[in-house]
């Protein structure tokens, strides 16, 4: 997965006006930083200069995590931080981060939480097409083990979907691990591959409303496939945008174990990057279970912050997110934006 790093043209904008998270609360008022205080320590910074770099073309990029709109002008952003070896960093403070929303410093920060343990809503989406038949048993076994480890019945839920030419839902949302296991074992391989249709369907039909009327949840798809789509009516951009609208991260595990990456692997990487997830490319089929374990670790190793965007308009437009750790040894993985809700 592509880690979020600050482009050079944007970094000066960040350093000029983005805020430090250290002293902001829901009741914080706008204030001017003392002369000897770095700009990043401002509680409510001035709007930064607008970067002149290219904007995402209607695509909401890589959420490390996901964004939940808790009200018309609040954003709940979940993200992870890793070092250069990919190890999760879990003890950073508010003051260690800087943020731009739609190229502007947020108007206010409401909360910051370390190692958040939000309830999970996880879709297991498994390629059952003919092209992965020889690898199918490994996929099923690893997926079952993952669900038994990650799902906490008191708070979490999951669903199971296979796909070849069409999506095939084997188990709807449930916290019953036995039912989820039965759903995975009921999958059968055969047919073409409509990957984009499957991801689009999972987000539209299962994840778009998964948290509506409830407390915030962490939504993710675990996609197991070789990435070779040959049957979809939807395009990859359609699938990505629907994930972004559903505020869902995609973790993709490739079943291509050949020595070199192919076009299908690039497809999986693109979907993961755009939604804030990760793509895994195991060298052996037996390593798929290790990739599931990595996903489990990440889902329980997250930060969360809630903030009010500056100059927010409820017009359904895409708003970019740039989140950085001020310690350049560390990399933040967060999705690069979200769709503002439309006013009713």
C-alpha cells in the first residue's frame, strides 16, 4: 500500500498553517499563538495558502482508515502510523500530527484517541472464479481463521461474499462465528471474474449504511483475489468511489504467487491505496494466513480524531485529506479524502 507522505509543494503549506492537535478541545476558542510558539501549535490556524498541485480526479484516496461523518460538518478519521520497518507506532500524541482538509487547516479539533478499538464491520470478499481454483482451499481456511481471531461477538459483525461473474452473498451481517464459518465453507469456485462489480456491490449493499443510526464503527473489506477482472460492468473507478462513499477501507490479499507482479496485482494495489488500506503479495499460498494476521493487527492498532473542517459546504463534493506525522521517521496511512454529505 502506498503510504501517505507530504509532497514538497504541500509541505511548506502544512508547516505554514496547519495546527498541532495538542491543546484543542470541543470547547476551544480561536486564539493567536504567542510569537515564540511554532505555527503548528496554533489552536485554530489561519487558512493556509492553496497548493497548486493536481487534485484527485473525483477519487477519494487512501484512508488509512476511514472517515465517518458524525454530523454534517464533523469528520471522524481513523489512521495508523508505522516506522520504516512497517511496525505500528501506538504511543504518539496529538501534537505529533498536522492535517489539511480540502487544502485548509481544520477549524477545530474535538477529540484525539490512541489505539482506538472501534466496533468492526468487516466484509470477507473472496474470489471464487476459475482462475484461482487451485488456491481456493487456502483462501477459505485463512479467512475462517481470521474471523475467529478478529471478531469480538459483543461488538463486531461480518459478512461473507464470494464472486465470480456475479456477487454471491453466503452470510449476511452477523456476530455468530459458526454461521460465518459455514458461509465461507459454502463458497464454490468456478466462472469468470467480476471483481469491480463485487467490490461495488459489497459497499453499496452492505457497508454504505452499516453504521447509520449507531455508534461509529470501523468498516473494512478483506478482498482475496488475483485481481484479474474480465466480467465487470463497473469500472475500477466506480468500485473505488463506492468504497469511499461507504467510508470503507480495502485490504487486498493477492493469490498470485508468481515471482513477478502482474496487472491484477496492480489493480489490487490501486484499490487498497485509494481507500486507505493495504495490499499484500504473499510469496507462497501458505503465507496468506500471515497476511490476515497483519490485517488483524492493524485493525486493532489505530488512532482516531474528530474535527470540524474549515469552510465546509454540504454539497456532496470530494474533500482531500493530508495527514502527516511531524516526526519524519514515521509514515501515516490514512485515506486521502471523503465525500461531504449533501444537504437535504
